[in-house]
C-alpha cells in the first residue's frame, strides 16, 4: 500500500513541504539528526542542506529553523505518527472510528488520537 510521509510540527499543525512514499525510515533518520541540522542552519543561514529521501533531494533546514524548539514528528497522510500503534478504535458512544495514537508496543487498551491529528 502506498503511504506518503512528511515531517509535522505538532504545535503549529504544519507539515514540511514534500511528502515521501514509504519515506518514514529516512525521515526518522533525518529527525534524529535535527540538533545538528539546526546548528548547521544557524551557523550558515544562506546554506541549503539537502538530503536524499526515497531517491529524491529534499531540504529541511528552513522547516527546522521555522519550528525550532517545537515538537516535530514523522507523520503520514492518514495522520499516523511513525512508531504509533495505529490500530482501529471504535467509539462506543458515537460509533465513529479513529486510530490509536499510543506507541506501537503500549499496554491495552488502545486510545484514539483525537481531533488534533488532522491535517490543516
């Protein structure tokens, strides 16, 4: 199944520019290097730092600079965060379904993500 992934700033509800099909591992690796990327952008503000994600060039320095100090996650087009459980959870009260937003190996029960996950 095709799934597009991107970097997502939680407090701003903003996503990085491009989406990458099956790019979750590459984006998680880039996110792990965020402090070094931010330091490089701060010391060389005019530089463009490119990464290869799923065989394409991508630049995240401006995104990290704009969202410095914010919680940033790797998220997919369905609103699932990388490493989350994402199992379907049905609401007993209203019958709506959502996906679990807890970590993949959490203890039961699953918990719906709630309204904050939705893309702008």
